[in-house]
C-alpha cells in the first residue's frame, strides 16, 4: 500500500502507517419485547481513532516543507495541540473525522531518532448536541373553555371560617354563640331545646357562661 499523508488538527504528517477505527454500541442486558424497536435502547458510543504517523525532515509524500528541524517543530506542535484540549479534525485517505479529542500521544525519542519520528496517537470523538428554544402559545397557559387564567389558590388556613377569631378568655358573646351554634339551628341546639325548651336551654347557657367567667 502506497503511503498517504494525513492531517491531524492542521498538522501535516508525512505518512499514515497504522489506522484503526473503533466503534462500540452499548446494548442493554434486559430482554426486549418482540416487535418493539430497539433503536432507543442501543446507545452508540463515541468513535475512537488509533493512528501511527511518520514525520520526517524530508517529507516522503509531498515535496514542500523540507527542513533540518521539521521533526522537532512538528513534535512541538503536537504537544501544544494536546495541551490546548481542543476538538480537532482528522483528514486522511480513510475519511474525515470531526470533533475528535486527543486522549493519548507518544513521542518515542531514541538514539536512532534524527531525521524522522514515528508518533502513535489516540483520539476519541466528542458527541455534541444543540439546544432549541420553543415559544409556548399563551392559550396553553390558560384553563377552561373561556381561556382565562386559573386564578390564585386560597391561602386561608385549614379549618378557618375565613373571619377573625376572638382570643379573649371569658368572652360571653363568643362562648354563647359557640354553645348555641353561632345563632344557627345546629343539631346540638335543636336537641337541647327539644329536651329543656328554649327558655330552659338559654337559662342553662347563661349559668354555664357565668361559671366560666368566674373561674380565675
């Protein structure tokens, strides 16, 4: 196979000698009902790229760029690219891979490294998404057939009659009203007047109020 150049984040490399594209899908272990679409349960994971490129002082796949210090310059650019932590694009004869981030980078210098350098590099795809603002029509915020607002909820405490309550101990009027049903014909009031008569009941209430008022 004839060596082909590769561009990694704007850095032109002489040749690509190893290319491995990794693709993985997360499939759930639980059973899926027959006839049910499994596309929502099978999650595609980000792609990975494992590359090995060659950089030399005298490029072997293109004529321009030859320099006695090219290897050192390209190595420094790769380290800067790794440090910036930016998403890059990889372009080679195998395709174009966008939104890739460097996860691993090696610079294997040795005594034989003079005019060329073999660089292993691993990249991983970063999945991106975009947000969209949707305007909700005003009629969706209104209720009923009239389309008016639902109003506000009552803040009256539970069990409150809605009026002001008296906190004065010995208040004969409030006590009498509470015993006589507040002026209304309650079941207890009807029962007591049925047994003792209206006058007898009212007399008993007055005596009871008097006893309560005299308690110190």
